[in-house]
């Protein structure tokens, strides 16, 4: 029978990452209010996401080292507490430069929590159960963002846009404080080997390629879906719908692996194949009422393999925390670059055709990487 302690240990990362998702995305739901308050334009608003995602990448080096040496329960406690305090501070800065700086500081804490939470789950679960939990974990991240998008128009009027993210962290903190002396999430490998190279294998490299396609597609779609739909005279809370689609896709992908014994590499390959078709269709057909559902289908497709990628990476080496840090760093670097590239292509050509074609190409690479991961010959090489 599952004890209260075990349930709390397993539930805590899901609650913690929902808070991270809220703070990461919420500001993007109220750009007009922030531009008016700080006297800035769209470029500066975009930099607020870049600052956070850039920090996500930078923090993976120390995160990989710490997770190779410490229990993730205690690391998750400290990281969640810091990101909650920084989330509160974001509502009390008086200038844009200060807001940008604090978004970067918060990104260091938020990226730390994201990676430690994935490692925490990898140490508590194995096999299909791990993939299911990683999918739910990813879904909680996007669910937090969807909550932020839904509440932002109301919250911005009272000047408390980011603070509810700290409130969302409180249940996780309560559980983690109770379990702070947990030893079940200690690393199993040699704790003296905590560098990124110690967790870098060919399987981790291939998983990183898959994650690059997944996260670059997900962030780019989240950024431009409203603008794409506006070209078709379609308006509404599309940002909320997109993140809810991602939530459903990530959770569904994890459950599918658990229920139907689908191999992790093959669910990655199948989902990214569908994503490739969707993006190629968007590039070939251009904006029209007939293609409006393709971005939604693409978002679903790139969300399904989220949990499977992390399971593949964590199974590739005894240094699972370091491997996960490599994957997270690669994906978030792509997420930092691709929206800017897509926006530049849109400005240069007047359409999203080139941007969608680039995303299709990235997903083709992911299909190939996942197929290689799934071959028996590759599995034999990895375990020889």
C-alpha cells in the first residue's frame, strides 16, 4: 500500500513544475499592459522569454553536477522555494531593465526545478511507468501556463501578474519540507562524476535531437499561433487552447506507453512523423481555413513524445540527472533560437512558409534519431 510519504514524494514535482509553467508563460498573455507600464515594444517583450529560456540553458551545467551528487527531493525543495520568491519579486520591480534581470534570475531557478523534477521522477519510476509520469509532468508544466493565460487579463489589472505562481508552489513546498530527508532519490552512479560529459552517450545525443524538434516546435507554435490565426481573421484565447492541447498530448503520450507497451523510441518516431506531415502541409498550403487545424494537430503531435524522450535519456546512463540536463539544455537553446528565426523569416517573406518548412526539417531529423534509438542493433551496441 502506498504511504502518505510516498504519495507526497511522487506528487511534489508535478505541483512544483505547474508553478514554473505559470510564471514562464503568464506575462505573454498581457503584452499590451506590460508595454504600456514599462514603455517598451514587442522586441523587449520577446526578450523577457529569451532571458528566461537562456537562463534555463545556462543552469543545466550546475544542475547536472548537483543531481549527480545529491538527493533530488532536497534539491527540488530549495529550487522551488527560490523560484517562488523570485516570482513574487517580478511584480514589484519598477523598470524594464530590472524586470528583464529578474526574469533571467527566475529562469535560473525555474530551469533548475524543471530539470531536477525530471530526474526526481526518473529515480522513483522505471520503464513505462516512468514515461507515463514524465508525460504527466510535462503536462503540468503547460497546464500551469494555460492557467496563467486564462487569469492574466484579470490579474494584470491589480498588478499581481506573477505572484499567483508563488502560491501554486506552496503545496509542493509543504510536501517537500516533510520529505526533505528522503534518501530514495539519491543518485545511484559514482557521485564524483558530475560533469555533462559523464552523462553524454550516443543515446543521449539522439534523445537531445528529438527534444530539440519537440521543444522548438512547441515554443514556436505557442509564440505565433495567434498571429497565424489572425491572418485568417480568427481571434480568441488561442494561446490557452494551444497550451491545453500540449497538456493533453504530453499526458496522453505517457499513458499510451504505459497502457499499450509502445516502445519509447517508436512513440517518438510516430509522433514526430505526424508533426512533420503537419508542418509540411502548413508550408505547402499556406494560410487558409482548411489548414487552421494543422497547427493544433502539430502541437498535439510534438507533445505526445515528451515523456518518452526523458525516459530514453535517463535509461542511457547511470548519470540520469546529467543526461537530462544535456537534453533540457539542447531543447531550450533551440527554443531560444527558433522563434526568433521564424519571426525574422516572417518579416522577410511576409508568410510563415519558411518557418514551417524549417520545423518540418527538424522533425524529420527527430524521426531518424528515434528510429535509430529503436533498432535492436543500436540497443545491442549501447549495452555491449
